[in-house]
């Protein structure tokens, strides 16, 4: 960060009750809970968690199924991340959210005086535009949390290197 600090992120496959049971106001207890998941992990990586300053901030990963869509509801639509909520493993979620924030304006300008036609046009373009990114996000999420992780990610790197 610009102030010289470093933010550390770990990802765990745990039920929601796990993170709810941790007292995040007690950094030592929170670190101990996270470190328990990495008991057999590389000591040089474990020390990054053990020596971290600051509070633990649990953040759940939520996603809609790839290809998710809905029937048109007059007067209502979704913008930003809401229509295609996906994990961070596609690298396109923020770009899509920004585009989906701007596209309704373009649709309204293209259909002056007909909001329903504008929202229908927006939604018709929205679904196919986000489907590929949502599918990639879902596949990458599965790869990162495979039982043999991080092997799936390493396999992706090797495959891309060999294809280049």
C-alpha cells in the first residue's frame, strides 16, 4: 500500500458458522484460528499470518450460478455486480459492474420515452455479456479450492506457458 503496509489475504473453504465463531476483535485468537487451517503449511508462509498486524476481516465469497437470468419484471432491473455476482477469480467482475452501470443510460438514450424497451434491451445484452466471465469465475474458483490445491493453479500456469 502507499503507506508501506502490506495486506495479506488467505482463502478457506469453511462453513459460514466458522467465521462467525471467531472473535475478530482479538487478533491473536483470530490468527490462531486461521493458522490452524495451515498447520501443515510452509512455515515461511505461516509466519506471514502469525506476524501480521491489524484485525482479521472475514469476507465470504458469494456467486450466482453461471448463466443465471430472470424474466423481465416491468420497472425493475439490476445494475453493477448484482445481476452477475461472481467470485473474484475471473478478473472481470469490476469491469462488468462498471459497464452494467453505464449500459442502462445508453439503452435509455436509444429508447427515449420507452423505459421498458430500454430495460429490455439492456437485459438482453446483459446476460450473454456476463455469462462467459461467470463461467470462468466458477471454474477458477473450483480450481483454487481443489483437494490438491494449489496443483490446479500450477497446472493452469504450465498449460498457458506451453500454449504460448
